[in-house]
């Protein structure tokens, strides 16, 4: 694996056959964790045919092999999802961080329209080494969270919404303009990227693979 | 005045001479309040030459004649400004509502990065018949406010910010996608429009002029 | 229900199973009205399986339970649809206002290309406490209506049109730039939001729930 | 002149010296009318130095030489300006049509927010062979006018407005999506183009130069 | 029919049942020509069930009843299509002009990449009272045509192309910026609008219906 | 200071007088570091009048008081600038990280057009706890850097460039789509935000202020 | 064939029947190579029914008849694909160049995230007369390649990616802003255009057909 | 010079002092040609102070030292400018090609609105090894030129135009969608890039520096 982290296979745009061939090759390298991301049902079937004991999270569209995530090191990665519709992307981030070796907690339905639900989580936020915040529509949650914690916040805009949500652009722009410092942003729906980055940020100070 | 409300003269794009001529004509109609909006220093001088006792708020770029606002009727208009830079636009909304006959309160520096400042105002928000929320950059404040009150919220995006704020587009999109119901939006920096609308919403139930 | 208004379940993006589970839970809370919005045929079937006596408007994609709307209080909500294609969104606004406790009238096919149809409705417009105007394509109707009434106008841009209509963006921009004051705008096709806001604006002066 | 119409010199982006040199050359061709468009004060001075008897309309930024427009032939060109700020562009259209040989009438301040002002002009509209409609902000006027006349309507969007007017894009889109048939559109602020096209449309049936 | 022209029924977005009901009503008004535009196979079947002798052009998605176009009056409408893919939209323009009472000629495959094909048509272009030019991709043909004729040119951008053609936006912008005067533009793929406008431009000088 | 970090005063959009007043108030709080960002020459003079010993970096438009940065703790923040024109923004990031308590190194002119200059810095990159990469135009450098290190990369798009650089949008999009994982992005030209975030990422594992 | 190069038939948007008719006509002209581009399975079947010995590359969606490419003349065309998903478009470019008479080499999976893979190809790059670089997502590869060779680089942005990749716009903008000189760009996914252009650039100095 | 070509110093965004310092350093390397691009009057003065015999073209904003261009080798570079306003950018391309060692001819005012002017140049076009076509507004000229020659065409969009020209975006899109093959595009107003690329394309087959 490049730089000590798992390999990731991006399944969207590949045929199940192509993904199946990659999965067969992966079987030869049990020392490296491989993640299959954006896997639909057919991709998953192809992976499981080659790697029957792979871990599979259908909501997140993610498979992992070997199935057991590493023992966690480094700091805590907290993943917040503003609404239930943001959950698949948030799970992708959460599981990626977990398979990259971090402890991770996932909390759902903490949108800014119900502030008490955010405020109820302040203790958790303050234990985090990094917080990933998935939100679509107005994308306002990272601004609020960044004001409540000194940990870095990874804004994860989702394509949830319609009309002037423009497939996640509105949320993306909101997060780029967050009025509290300490927020950076990844691509729309890029749960894998957010989880990967969070794992890097929360990596143990020493022993970072290069 | 059309439909019982003041006349408004939009000064931007008019020469001081043109505005001066309008002001001279206004002198003949003391029964109708006239607002001069988006007036820079030269516009203001031209108005004051013709109407020396006009009220003038340089920050808001607004002049009014006759200078005294009407006695307030109807409900309370609360205007929130997320940051100090949003103040000129917020004042334009506040004064417009006041000259259209409403009681109005203006509160500044209640951005979502410091939630306690918003939460400290919940009592005021709950007394409002309508809340105007001026915010630039991430434009996240209306979402939070709408979650705290059952009054209608008028989102007033401002051009405050830089880069991907795109002169207020980011804030505009955020507000259009507010995840709490009860938010509608006016044009970027349109303090006059927000104040006018708020005055209409908070108008006394009977006696609305048509 | 938050702040005294019905709960709304946004069905788009949820599976019929998920919606069905929510409907089953709703059965336990007959004291609160629940609206299911953006429900397609399968969502509707799932809701009706759990709540057989729910009211269902297939055009608007809306279900309500308990089925009877409350007795109306407050002012009149008038909803205009520029063309027949704007009708589903307009109905969603109309029914939402009705279930939030307002009297509401819906008028269709009053586009600006046939001014006489608009002018024939001036009496109705002047009885309204608030007017919701649904229009796609050029989105010009709210400008015309705002010039005919002193009630606040909620612009509801629809995605009706093609080419440079850009899925409702053209109508949205038109409404944001309405040359008559008193217009604000909600997201494209957001009939629920427009109806909710209209109900808040037309709420009885006292007794607003907080 | 190409195809029997006047030559036009677009001054914007040329130095006064360049424009002056062209004006000197024009003196040699008194048989062809030459228009200088988008001429600021310095351009105008340079033209007038070479052609002292040129006609000059500073508001429209237009000069013409020889100064007398031709006797009108063909049909009537009506030019409407929605607001006073649209006047410079509307005058450019009006004068261009006039110098291309058409009778032309210019009417100002007939925005859709005051429908009675439009309706008061229906007789004039019905005498027109073609109507040019200049409007900024919401650009809604052409839709209304096209519903009132069977003459072709040339939509002339202007850059009047701010915020989400986007320098005329909002008005341009509105006009492209006009819900009444019979509207076409030229570039933002392109008064010369609108006037030229109108003159072509209203040209006498025979004797069109080729 | 409003103002003496045929009625048009825009089928896209209507169900076959709705269109069938309109067609049945149309049967009662044989004195007015009715056009059904954007009709797919199912829409067409519904129309033909009610109006078995309606004229039907499947390529253009157009039906007309009564089926015979009026005897032509006024000037000639020439419709050019840059490529074969622009043909459906061009036919819609051509047939609309024909049913609105004009003589019309349609010429295909005259793109600017093969100038000789355009130049071979100069005689036809010079006989036209108005030229409709349908083009996608670079949308360059109207600029070339406008340089070859003194007739007004109606630019009809089509959604033909991919990538940076942006569904017709590239062609639309090209036409709005045509470097020859005398070009105006209608919405992307709006063959009906272009044909309607062309018929108005080429209408006989007298006897224009109002 | 909120959460243990310095206060920042954003000078752009404030008058020198306003900034001067803030600086005078700051004098009362020597225990908290205050940064003045986006300060032009006049802002700087106003700050220095009140705080004569403030540190001032004119290129970065930054002032700090008290002038001495804290002793560094935590990991190393490396800041790369693709070209000399990116230097002001990169210095803003570098100094912000330094005043928030991190060791920081700044390297200039390592654009991807000269890969050897990037490759010559691999050792430094691998010592970094976080890398900030400032780049305009194509914004390609973060993709390359992320492939060379396992540290998190903060993409800092700058407005350097012209034409289709769109004031930094091109660089912003490039970075959001970085083909190597481990990149997140802040707003265009937001050196302060990048430096603040980098300081948070490189904070010592314990003792993070909350 | 126009100007000595093969004819190309763009199948997308044509029915299999239309394509089949063209293929039948092509059989009469064996002296000219004809390429069928963007051919899906049904298009291919229609071509092969008329021209059974046509060469067919399903990945590239390309058929050629007569099937044998000409003997290569001129310089070497190197085609690089950043990732496997860019392969179909890259193959289209590669085969087009080959059928237009050039020697061509295709290299896959040389993205900037793994610089060693690019650097391993420097020898090949330096033998090229022109390099086509296909890349989606961040589109950063052409900038890197242009820094490694003095041959002209044809940037071929692909629609590979999601979210803020905007269907290839991000890659397109990156390439237009390449910080190394010597890069030009064709339309998104336009493998045919890139291959055609490359063949023209690498044409033998003499004997270019006109 | 990297890869045997001149060095280029991009003056825009540099102070005259910075440019002067670079010019002084350049004096030490008379064996390499250095170009100063985008130099305004002050930049030019600073360069000429250090290098008094530098060649200076104020229109193109270009200086070169040593002043004499190399003896031309390779093929002919033809540069076309659609209008006079495109001349500065076209001259930048022309001179860059000349200083990179190519023969180059520059032709102005050959816009598509006057086809005869283009057609009069066909002989020159057919002698070219590569054609650079500078055009703003509709950007239609490259499509026409590519249909007339088998040489590769470099589209050079300029920011000439207003309104929906969007500072060159309209021309850029037109060129990306050119309906004739053989066109690629550089950034808006990037005369240097176009000339550099043209020189690479027209380079002598052997002896290309690497
Ligand atoms: N600040 C403002 N923003 C938007 N519209 C305004 C503003 N001030 C006045 N208006 C509107 O512009 C109209 C007056 O425009 P004018 O006749 O150009 O002065 C008024 O009737 C208002 O509706
Ligand atoms: N293809 C078309 N494109 C744009 N507008 C159309 C089209 N066909 C009909 N229309 C317009 O749409 C109106 C009818 O719309 P509807 O009542 O929804 O059928 C007609 O009066 C026309 O003005
Ligand atoms: N250069 C900058 N860019 C973006 N945000 C900044 C910058 N400098 C300061 N800030 C933020 O703006 C806030 C201060 O804004 P203000 O109260 O208007 O001075 C600080 O808390 C920072 O979070
Ligand atoms: N007019 C220009 N437009 C775009 N890039 C340029 C221009 N002039 C020079 N360059 C590029 O910018 C680099 C020099 O940038 P700099 O070091 O900032 O002077 C050169 O290597 C060129 O590749
Ligand atoms: Mg924080
Ligand atoms: Mg609320
Ligand atoms: Mg009104
Ligand atoms: Mg009409
Ligand atoms: Mg013409
Ligand atoms: Mg990395
Ligand atoms: Mg190179
Ligand atoms: Mg060619």
C-alpha cells in the first residue's frame, strides 16, 4: 500500500467483471487492507465472489478485505451527519477512518435547525482530534461545529437537496465560506476522501508512514 | 404613495443633479414620506440642499423626508446582522421598516461561530412578528434563527466576503436551502426590499392599505 | 410538533420501507398532524398501509394524517399558478398552508402573457394576507402581482421550462430581481416551504406558537 | 455601407486618437451615414474635431454624420424603457433605428410594477411594426408586451440592477424564457444591435438593400 | 386564437390523457388552427385518436389540426439547419411558420466548416424576408449568414453537442455575441418560438391581426 | 481568545479609524495575541499608532501584537508557494501558523512545471505534520505534493491568473478534485484560514485548548 | 475526404438505421477511409451489417473501413491516459491518429499522484512530435507533462469524476490554465478531435493535403 | 532557457522594481533570449533602464532582449485577428512565435461577418504550418478557418466584447465546440501561450530542443 495506508479501488465506472478481477488479485496480498468504494450491489457480488469473507457495508457502498479493521491508534475521529440522507456519505467517511486505523464515532441527525441536538454533543466534539461534518442543502453545520471545538473540521458537502442546492454546490460554497476558522472542505459526496484525511490528521504523532 | 407606503428613490445610477431635481419635487408632497436609498455623499448633499431637514443615515445610505417616522403600528420587526460588515445593509432594512410604520430592533454581531450570542437573543426573537437576518460569507445564520422561532424569517444575503463568497451568491444559496422551514430570501444587499417586506408582513391585520 | 406546527416527512430519497416505518410510528401521535411531502406512488402506498385513512393528494405528492385539516385561523393565503405545469408545486403550497391552519385559495393559469386573467383576480389578491406565486420559465408573474397588492408576495420558482430556463434558475433570478418591492423567494419547486412560510405570515397576530 | 445600411464605429476600447482618425476618413464619404457608438466624452470630442457638424446624443453615447437622419420609410419602431436607468440603452436603440431610416417612438418608465403605465400604451404598441423593450433587473416587461401585441418584440436586457441581477444575466434569461411567443433577444446593453434589427424588421417590404 | 394566430399546446410535461382531452375540445373549434408541439409518440396517438385527420410530423414532434396550412401571405421564411442533428428543431420552426401563414423553405447541412454549402445558398438568403438559423455546438452559422444578407436573422441555438457545449449554452452565447448586426436569439431548442417570430416578422405589412 | 488561539481582526472592509479603535482596545489585553489580517498601508498605520511595537509584515498584510510569536509546540507546518505571485497569501498562512504556536517553513517557486524543484523538497515534505500548498492558475501542485507525503495537505487556491482562471475558481476546483487522497481546501486567497487550520492539525496531541 | 483526411461519422444522436444507411453508402468509396465515432453496440451492429470487415474497437466506440490503417508517416503521436477510466477517450484519440496516418503509442495510468510512473516515461515523451494527455478529475497531468517535453501538448479533459468535477469542467479549466507553456485544449471527452489535431501537428512537413 | 526556448517573465502582478531587478539579472545571460510579457508602461521603463537596447512593442506589452529575433527555422506561423480590438493579443502571439524562431505573418480584420476578407487569405492559410486565430465576441472565426485549411488551428479567445461575451468565455466556448476538426484552444487573452505553442508545432522536424 502506498505510504502505509490501505489501497482503495473506486468501483463506480468499472464493470463488475473488472472489479472482480481486481478482487481476485487482492487475494494474493493479505498483508495490505484493500477498500472497494462506491460499490453497488453488482460490484459487491463480484467482490464477494472472489473474497467471500470481505466486510460489506451496503449503505456506504464499501467493502474491505481482510475484513477486520486494524487496532486503533492516534486520536478520535468524530463524524457528524446533519440529516439521515447524509448518512451513506457519512458512513463512508466513518468506515474509511476506521480501516485506516483510527477510533471513530458516527452521530446522525444533528442539523442546525435543531441546535439542541448539536449542543448535546459538545462533550464528544471536544474529545475529537478531528471532526468530519457531512451536510447537504444549506451546509451550515460545519460553521456551527467549528465554533464549538478547537479541533480541525473537515467539511463534507453532500448532494442532498434539490433546486438551488445544485447537487451539493450550495453546501460546498457555504463550507468554503465558513465564518469560523478551522474548516476545510473536500469534494461533494467524497466520504472516502474525508475519512482518509481525517485519519491522516488524527494519526499518531510518531510513526506516520511515508 | 402607491398603496399607502412611502415612495422610494433609488439613487445609485442617478446623478446628484437628477436626485436633486426629484428632491425638489418631493417638497411639494409633504403628506407622503419619501425615502432616498443607496445615496452616497454627493446624492445626500443634493437631497439636503432641497430638503434641509431630511433625516440622513450615512451608514445606511438612506435619507427620509419628512424626517419623522410614523408612529409604529402592527408587530415587531427584528433585524439581525451576523457581523459588523453586514451593518450598513441591516440598517437599511431596519430604517425602511421603521419608516413604513413598524417598531424595529436591530442587533449586531450574532454570527453562528459564536452561538451563545444568538442564544442570548432568543427572547427577543420570540417577540418578533418577523425577523430579518443579514449575513454574508456562509450565510448560515437564517437557518439557525428559523430553528429558534416560529416567526417568518427574511434572509438578507450580503456581499460581504471574498473568493468563493462570489459577492453574496454563496450566502444567497445557503439561505435558499435553509434546512429549517420559514425562510425566504431577497436579493443580495437589498436592505430596502427586506425592510419593506418585513413591514408588510408585520402590518396590522386590518387597515392594510391597498 | 416543533413550535406548534405539523411535522413534515420529506419522502424523496427515502425508501418506501423507511417511509412506512415512519408512518407506523406516526400512528402513535394522533395529536400532531404529520405531512408526507414529495411522496411518489410507492411512498404513498407505504404510508396508506400504515395509515389507511390518511388524506392523499397524488398531484401534489402529499399525504396528511390525521386527514382533516384544522379549522382555519388567521388571514387568507392565496396561491397563484402561472400555468398548468406549475400546478403540482402550487398545490403542495396550497395544501401545506391549509394543514398549517390557514384558509387558502388556489388559482391556476394566470400567466403574464394573458394579463386579463391576472387583472380579473385583483379583488381576490386584495383580500389576501399573503400571496404565493408559482411560476416557471420567465418567472415574471410575482413582479406583476406585487404591483397589484400590498400583501407580501412569496415567489415560488418552478423547474417548468427547458433550455435557458435552467431547471428554474431563470425564474428564481427573475423573482430575486422583482422590480416591485414586497417579493421574497424560496427554493425552486419548494411548494412545502412556500406554504409553510405563507402560513406563518398569515398566522393570527396572537397565539403564535413558539 | 455594407448592404445599404450605415457604417458603425464601436468606440469603446478604441483610443480617442484612433476614433479621430476614423472620423477624418469618414469626411471623405458623405454619401454614407456613419454612426459612432459607445462614445464617451473624449471620443465625442475627437469625432467633433473632425466632423464639427456631427449630431451628438451624449446620453446614448452616439454620434452620427451626416447629422440628418434619412426620411423614414417602412413601419414604426416603438422602443420601451422599463425604468429611467434603462434610458441610455433605449435611446441608442431608438436613434439607431431612426438613422437606419425608420420612424421611431421612445417611451420611458413603463415597468411591470405599474401595469397601468403599460396598458396606457396599448394603442401605440398596436401601431408598431416591431417593439424594442429595454429592461434590467427582472426583465419581465417583454413578456407582458408580447401578450399585448402581435408585432415581433426585441428583448433588450440591460445591466441595470445589482446582486443577483448579475449585470443583466437575470434579465437576459427572463427574456429568453418569455412565456408569450414572439420575443427574441439581443446581447445585454446592445442598444445598437436592437435598433439595427428593428430597422431591418420594419424595413419596407420591397427595396430592402442587399 | 389570440391575436389571429394559431393556438399552441405544449405537450411536454402533460400526460397523453391531458393532451387527448385538449384535442377533443379542439374538435369544437375548426375555425382556429391548433398546433400540438413537443409531442412524443404517445401524445401523438392521443391527439390522433381525437382528431384522426390531424397532420403529424414525427421528426418535429408537431401535429396540426385542421391539417391544411393556410395559403401563404407575406414574405419568405428561410430556415437553415447547420447539421442533420439540428433538423428536428429546424423542422419545428419551418412548420410553425408555415401554419402561421408564411411561405417557408428549409435547407439542411450548411455548417460553417463547409463554407461553399452556405455560399451556394446566397441567392435564397437574399430572397428571404427573415432567416431562421438553427445550430448547435459552436453556433457560428448565424454570424456568417447575417454577413451575407440584410434580412433579420433569428438565431435558434440547439442542444446538439457534448461537453463544453453545455446543452446549447455555447451556441446561445455565440449567437448573442454575433459579430454581424441583425441577429437576435430565442431559447435553446425553441423551434416553435423561432417559427412564430419569423412568421410575425414576415407578416404582410397590412392586415396584421391584433 | 476563543479556545486558546489568538484573536483575528479582518481589516478589509473596515475603515482605518475603526481598526485604530480596535487596536487601542487590544492594548488592554496583552495576554492574548491579536492578529490584524488583510491590512493595507492605512490600516497598518492606524494599528501602529496605537500599538507602536506591533510586528508588521506588509507583504502578507499582517500585524501581530504582542509582536513576539509563542515558542513553537506541536509538529512542523510546511507552506509551499507555487510561484512568486502566490507569496503574499502563502506568507499570511505561514505567519498565522507561527503566531498560533507552530514551527513553520515557507518554500517558494516549486510549481509543477519544474518538477525537480518539488522533488528537491521531498525530505522537508516528509518531516511536515501538515503541508499548506498555495497555488493559482492550474492549482495542480497539491495533487503532486499529496502523492509525495502521507501528511495532510491543505490546498490554498489563490486568485493568481487571468481569463479562465476565474479569480481562483480554476485552482479551487482542481484542488477539490485532487486525484491523490489527503487534500482538503480552504477559500480562495484565505491564507489566514489555511494557517489557522494547519496550526490546529499540527497542534500537540495533548493540551489542545477548548 | 475533405482535405485528404478520413471522413468521420458521429453516431451519437443518430439512429442505428441512419448509421446503417451511411455505412451502405460508404461501401461505394473504398478509396477513402471512413471512421464511425461514438458508436454504441447497436450502431456497431448496423455498421458491421453493411461493412462486415470493418475494424471495430468497442471500448473506443470506433469503427473504421477499410479496416487497415495507412502506413504511418510524419512524427510520433504519444497518448497518455491519467487513469483507467480515461482509457476509452484516450483510445479514441489514439486510433484516430493511427487512421489519419501517424504512428501512435498509448500509455495508461500515469496520474500525477504517482509521479514515478510519469517520470518513467520521459524517454518516450521526448521522442514524441506531439503528446495527447487525457485526464479527468483534477486534470493536472498536462501541466506536468508540458514541463518534461518541448513537444506541443494537447490537453484532452475527460468527464471522469463526480461532484465538483462538474462533468469535466474542472479538468478543462485546469488545462486552460496550465502553468507550463505549450498546452492547448479540446472539448471534454473529444478523443476524436484530439487525435485528429495530433495527426495534423505530427504530419510530415511536406505533402500536407489541402 | 528551459528546453532551448526563451525565458518569459510575466510582468502583470509584479512591481516595476521587481521587474527591474529581473532585467538586471538578465543582462548577465545574453546567450538566452528573455521575453517580458504583459508589461505596462512602468514595467517597460524598468526593463529599458536595465536593458536600454531591448526591443519593445507597446501594443503587445512585450519586450525582448537581446532585441534581434533568431533567424527563422521550421514552418510558417500565420496569426489572424478577427478585429482591430483583438490586435494586441494577436501581436503578442505573433512576436512570441517570431522570438521562438519561426517565420510569422499577422493579418488583421478578417472577421466572419465579412467572409470575403477571410476567403481572400486562403492562399496564405494554405502555406501555414499552423494558424493562430484570435477572436472575441462570438469567437466564430476558428471554425471557419479550420474548414479552409488542413493545418492545425490554435484558437485564441480574447476578452473583447461586453454583456454575454463574459470577458471571453463566449469565444472560448465557441472555439472548444468548433464544428470543424483541427482546432484546440488556449486561455483567454493568452497570446504568449498561443505563440509559444504555434512555434512548437511549426518547429523543424529535427533538432527540437528537449
Ligand atoms: N435599495 C433598493 N433596492 C432595490 N429596489 C429599490 C431600492 N430603492 C428603491 N427601490 C425600488 O426602485 C423604485 C424606484 O426606482 P427609481 O424610479 O429608479 O428611483 C422604487 O419604487 C422601489 O421599488
Ligand atoms: N415548443 C414550445 N416552446 C415554447 N413555448 C411553447 C411551445 N409550444 C407552445 N408554447 C407556448 O405555450 C403556450 C401553451 O402552453 P400550455 O397551455 O401549457 O399548453 C402557448 O400559448 C405557446 O405560447
Ligand atoms: N484573512 C481572513 N480571512 C477570513 N477570515 C478571517 C480573516 N481574518 C480574520 N478572519 C475571521 O474573521 C473574524 C473576525 O472578523 P471581524 O470581527 O469582522 O474582524 C475572526 O474571528 C476570524 O475568524
Ligand atoms: N503572458 C503570459 N501568459 C501566461 N503565462 C505566461 C505569460 N508570460 C509568461 N508566462 C509563463 O509564466 C512563466 C514565468 O512566470 P514568472 O516566473 O511569474 O515570471 C513563464 O515560464 C511562462 O511559462
Ligand atoms: Mg473551531
Ligand atoms: Mg422557524
Ligand atoms: Mg406589492
Ligand atoms: Mg405578441
Ligand atoms: Mg445582415
Ligand atoms: Mg498524500
Ligand atoms: Mg513543454
Ligand atoms: Mg482544418
